[in-house]
């Protein structure tokens, strides 16, 4: 009986409990990638061309697949880094009300000097390909989709 109590005491004693995992150390690379994505989307909302430009590789390609409703055929819309910076400076998303300025950033994957990041914005979703370029994370490619336009609710009984 004493032997059983001794074993039970060992099992419940604090020294017998497994160590709690230490909090993960901050990842400076993940923070830098997230900041690049925030410079991109917050720069857009603020019409801050310099902030947008800081986030982009000069040879960026931003693309969207559009479907012609009449023919059902796909078309590729494309924007360069310079045109995106110019659109940002021209007003960008500054007309988007603050309460609608969604800017959810998720790093989907990262390996060495490459990462894929999802940005959920007010009216679209961007998938960013980000590369470490001369020591800084830069957006190299963006593939994006518009969110569906919400239709106003119809009154009941109509």
C-alpha cells in the first residue's frame, strides 16, 4: 500500500509534470513579411505611394483573371509596380471608409527567401508572392480576386 501511495505521489508531484513549452521566440522574418504586406494594403488605403513602393519589387506583376460574361472567356488583367504606385498616389483606397478597411494578413507558407501571403482587404483578396531581395522582403507577384458584391436583402413577402 505504501508503495502504491509513493508512486501516486510521484505522479502528481509538480516535479513529475512535463515541462510546459516555452513561448515561441519572436520571428523577425515573419514580422518583416507581415510589415511588407501591411505597407502594401495600408499604403493603398492611405493613398501613400511611397509606402506602397517600399513594399513592391520594381518588376512586380499584379494579375486578375476576369471572365467576359457574354462569351465566358477568361482574360488576364495586369498591373505593373509603377501603375500600382501611381494609382495609389492618385487616391488609391482613401475613399474606403475606415470601418471597411479590412487588412487581414496571413503568412501561408515560407521557405528560406520565399513566402506566400494572403491579404483579405475590403473588396478583394490578394495572394502575394514575397521574396527577400537585397535583405528586404518585397512583393514580386500578386494574384487577386474580387469579393462577391453583397446584394441588399429583399423585404419579406416580396
